[in-house]
């Protein structure tokens, strides 16, 4: 493990952006795959939704990875102190990433923009509040304790579990927005067909004269 960390740190020193972005993409994809396996744990045959995993990979490679890498890089270069670094990360970087996520994920998943727009603000605010509960303590540890070369890796290891939550939450929301949420239909009971008794046929007696 120590050898792997040394290799990773040397790669970050030589290729800071590429190494950190690729690590983010791998961990984002892994989080979704783990969620898919958990969701299908009771099935005999595992079926991986490749498009769903590819969406998380694209977001990790094209959104989360670059923004985190650039943000951490400049906070380090300008020698920003830990508390202001946490404030910048949570008040600037984090909202940008989450607003992009709640927009890009459903778009890449095939949801129409009109349906995304109607639920956009609610999805963002709920996710942002949960993100602050998780990431403020994590980032305090990141900027006070973790060396710069290992910061993105440390963040992404924690983000593996965060991505599992994001993947589950995003795909649940996509089902609700698209109207594909399975509904629990109450059982229907067949009422017994009413039994009709034949009406008595009136009999007329012919009176003999």
C-alpha cells in the first residue's frame, strides 16, 4: 500500500491534472457499479446498466475531476490557509459541481429538459444541504492533515461512498421525473357474480264452467 501511494504521489507531481482526473473517473464509475450490485443483490443474474455507469464516468472525468483538481491546485499554489480553503471549496466549488450534476446526469440519462427544469432547484438544494453535512468535516481533515499530493485521492476515496449515494439518488429521481417509478397497485378482488333466482312463472287456473 505504501508503495502504491508513493507511485501515486510521483504521478501527481509529474501529471497533476491527468492523474487526479483519471482517479476521479475510476472512482465515480466504481461507486455506481457497487450501487447496481447492491440493488440487484437478490437477483440470480446480475445485469449491469452500462449507460448508467458511463454517465457517472463522464461526470467524473468531465466535471468533478477537473473542477476538484483545479480548485485544489490553485488553493495550494496561492497558499490559502485551511479554513478559507474549506470556505472556498464548500461555497464555490461544491455548489458548481452539484448544480452541474443535477443538470448533466438526467440529460445524459435521456430525460427531457422540460422535466429536469421543473425539479432542478429542489434537487439541488436538497443535495447541497446533504453535501455540507458530509463534506465540511471531510474537507477540514483534507486541508489540515492530508498532504497536497494525496488530497484528491483522499477526497475521492470518501467520494466513493458519496458517489454511491449520488448514483442511487440521481437514478431514483430520474425514474420519478420520467414517470417510470414503479407504482404499488393494490390487488383487485373479483366480486362473486350475483346469483339470480328465476322468477316464478305465474300460473293461471282455468275454471271449468
